[in-house]
C-alpha cells in the first residue's frame, strides 16, 4: 500500500437492484465520526465496468482506503481491492468470489434447502426481483413503505455483471471483515460463512435481512470502524 500520513477513508460499493443512496444511514454515521466517505454508483452493466467505477473513486482519495461492498458489491471490491491504496476490505452480506468465480456461479451453488431469490426471467439482458416478493426476500426487516420504494425503484441488474468472473481476489492479500446476516434470503448465511472463512475474514453476525445497511446501519458502521482502526494500526506498524 502507498505510504500516507492521512487517516483511512471509506469507499462504499452498493449491490445489485439498488443504488448508492441506500448507504445514506451508514454514510451519515461515519461522517459524524469525521471520516472521509465516498459512495460508488455502479452502472451494474458489467463487472469490469463496476470495478472501473470503484477505481475512479479510490484514485481520487489521498491515502489508505477501506473498501466496503454489499451483496454483488462484494465481487466488485474483491477485484478493485487490489489497488495499492486499499488497506482493507469489508463485506456486508456480500459475495466474496475466488478466482474464476462469479456472483452467478455462487448463486447457482446455494446450500441444500436454501431459499432461491425470486428473480424474474431476464428481460433484454437485465434482472429484476419479483416486486410482490421483494419485501420478504430482500428487505424483510425494513418498514413496508421503504421496502415498497426499493421494489418500485429497482435498478436493472445486468446479467453480464452477475456473470463477470474474478481474476485475482484481493482478500488473499488484504485483511478483510465480514458481516453475516443470519436472516438473509438472498445470500444464505451458510454461504456467507463459507466465503468469510475462505477469505480469512473477521466475522460479525447480525440477525438481519439482506438490507442490513438500512435495518442495522449502526452494526454496519461499527464493523467498518473496526476495520478502519485495525487496518490503520497495521499500516502504522508497517511504516
């Protein structure tokens, strides 16, 4: 990582079907603590395009970065995290693929008995969740009106983005933290734990849905604070 006297910054990467505005509660908590925080707006057309979008944000910051990804955003940070300015990775109910894996392949290999996300058939290369099942599957612990808004404002999720494969997983060389959501019906908790263990991540579990960034923002911000503090300490020792 590039040496710097600046404190670590935070870059938040959203997942599929939603945009960066969902990070607002977490953003506010971290900004209140005085951290520099940036939010990536993924085009979600291709994994490569989203990695490039993340790198644009990382490169404009001076100093180490803690890179945070939710859901599909975990695949983005897994590759974008190889940037030399990235000090640590935080996965929030997120995909953490290995080399050659994609979000699509991870979802196709769900544990036995795991709920299957209610995706509608692709339309012109994009995926959406069944609107009528969105609240229960994606946002079971957020208020009904918020879940309804999320369902009605779904961002088209490119099939090519789901199918994009990882070349070099950054979690092999960067410290990582993982927030497991134990009531998640999109990425089953067993799959999350498997990916976290494989990555050697420090794990915290929260009884939350896939929309933990809205229902438990303090838990998400708390894990990010831990990553900020511990990665900064490691950097200072290394320097």
